[in-house]
C-alpha cells in the first residue's frame, strides 16, 4: 500500500493543533473513569467535516462504511474529532476516550491494522474494538456517578 496512514494521522493532528481542546476540561465528569494524565494528554477538535483519508484509499482498503454521513466522531491517536451536534454529549467523548486508550495500548501501527481488519471482517458496529468502546460507553451512561477506572489494557 502506497498511502501511509500513520503519516496521514500525524499530519492531520498537526494541522488541527490550534483547534484542539484539552480533555482536562471534562475532568468534572470523567475523574475516576479516566486518569488525570489521560485527560491532560488527550484532546478533541470540533469540526463540521471529520478527517478522512482520500475516498479512493478508503475504498481500496474495503472500509467505505467508515465514510458514512452518519459518523459523528473519529479518533486519531490521542486526538478525536467530533461534529458540532455531538460535541456536548458526554457519552460520545467517553466513547472516543476509550479509543484513545486503545491507541495507547496497541500503538498506532497495530491499532490501525487491527481496527481496519476488524471492520472489514465484522462490520463497523460489530468490530471488537468498537464493541468494547460501546460497552464502556453504555456502562458509563447507566451510572455516571459510579466511577470505575479504565486503563489501556482493559480496552483491548
């Protein structure tokens, strides 16, 4: 494959450096679920258009379902991107922070390979990394006042 996804992720994150918001501002809601270090390190960008590799590359990789117009967020390493209509929803931030932990646990190259292969094999919603993120999100929503610390190894 000639397209370098890791470089694209790094370039995308660098290009959005000035629009980043620290996840530390979410600490009142997420302390006890995520470490303070993670909340300081991770950030998010609110954008009308989610970053996406060129459509031809996505199609060649068999990941066209990721271009869904209903997509509201994407995590690229320790930065996640959200559409404005969900930027105020804690559950979406929570879900994307799980993906930040998955990137940390697996490392960028292995995360990308695993995520892509899971989406191809199982579809987006049934991909194990997504199922894990949705399960943690559901647990948070069910009882947001009963923190349970989530660490990177718990998410893979």
